[in-house]
C-alpha cells in the first residue's frame, strides 16, 4: 500500500511506473543517478481494479493508499554541526527525478534562514516532498521541549484545496499544496492526492495489519537510527540515547465528520483490514498475531480555528512536544 496516494487509472499504478511495452521510456533512467525511477510493485488497490476483485471500496474505481507524513525526523548538518528536523510527505507515483513543484505558491518556506528544501528528493521506493529546518541547541539533552506539528487538510470535493503545513519549535516552517504534487507529463502520471485516507490510532490494529501497511493512516513513534537516512557517528554517539515526548495531541476541524475513524463511509476500511489480516511478509512469511484487527472510532477534541470553514472533509492538526536525539 505504502506510499501511494493516487486516484487515477494510468501508468502511475503499474509496476515500476512502466507499461508492458516499456513506456514511458524515461522511467528506465528517470532517477537522479540515471537509473530506474521506481522499484515499487504497483498500486495494490487502484482505480484500475477490475469489478469483483479485492478492493476495500467504496467502489473499484477509487484509488486507495497509504502515504506518509513525517512530523519529525532529525539529522545533523555536519558542515556547521547543527541539528535539523526533516518534515516530509512521502508519496507515489513519482515525478521525473523526484522533483516536486517547489515554486511559490505551490510550496512555501516561511523563513529561508533556517529552512530549506531537502537535498534528498526520494528514491526508488518513495518520493520525498520535504524540507529541513534548524533545531535550536537548547532543545537537546533534556534542556527543553520544542512543539512540532502539522496541519493537514484534504477535501475530495475540491482537491485543489489540499495542503500540509508543518511547524517546528511552535512556528510555521513550510507548506506543500496539491499543486506541489500535480501531474507530470514526463513520467505521464496524474495528480497525486493530499491524502484522503482515514486516520486511526495504531494501537487499535494488530501488528500484522501494521506490517502490511493497510489502508489507514496511523501515528507511529520510534527512536531509530538508519544509515540510509544519515550515517551515524558511532565514535562520538553515546548510548543509551533518549528522546523525550511530553505530549501528543490530535485535533479535528470544527464541522468535520468522520475525519478520525478507520471506517468512514467515503473510505470504508474495517472489513478489508479484518479480511486481509493473515500472514505478514517482509521478505519472508512470518506468522504474526492471529487475531483480527480492531477498528475503533476515536473521539478527539475539536480545534477552533476562528476562520470560515471549508466544505466538511478532513483536517488534522497533529502536535507533539519533543526533545530530539542528536548524534555527534
């Protein structure tokens, strides 16, 4: 499922974003290094699904997926030894060389002295619509907390309204809009979606459902190190390392219905998850929990914006106060 966010029925749903006749030819060399653009297996539940085939609904012409919104991934600018937060929207299918539209007003950086677009645009397994922002030194080593947040709005009736705005240390850092991930005539793909999938608390799903990245959006916290993200300086890194989280809050825009549930009428999900929970596979089949996933409706407080509300759909403002790990 991950990281598709796509409603069209075209080459963007295919294995490696390539048709059987090898078109578009650019996908064979469309990565920034001149290699293949995509290694993805194709959109599992796409708008191209045949009638009667496996699909969660509401109908087989509805593309479903699991994009990723990163509120908080940290790295270090080793040229000046300053910590940075990477805030991203991970999607598929991909633009040529993973280049999203970062021109204004499609994407907006609030303060270019501390925020810049990420030099990593993605790879064969995901495209990263991303920017990085400097983290003040006094937010490390249990000295203080910095609120991180994002505001996510999608409206299936007016998809051009969709946006994601990120915050770091309580201040807006940057915004991506539906125009950031519009059609690409080079790779012959259509508009990607600012996600319209439902959000659910991951604690209500079985481990096997999470490993399969089923079609719900859920909140994940982990403290992990990955050389694919940034090479670790084990010579100076001290263990045990800790990341402190003071709070997590999720708000829903006033007037919105079915924004925080894993089974809204527009995107039914619960039956599909329960039906599909069996063996989870990460390279080999591993028997996970045999019990079914449980879909629970989440009751969350309402966020009062003090502005005119758009057509009821979904907006999530997700906040956390965190003291990040830095490794140098």
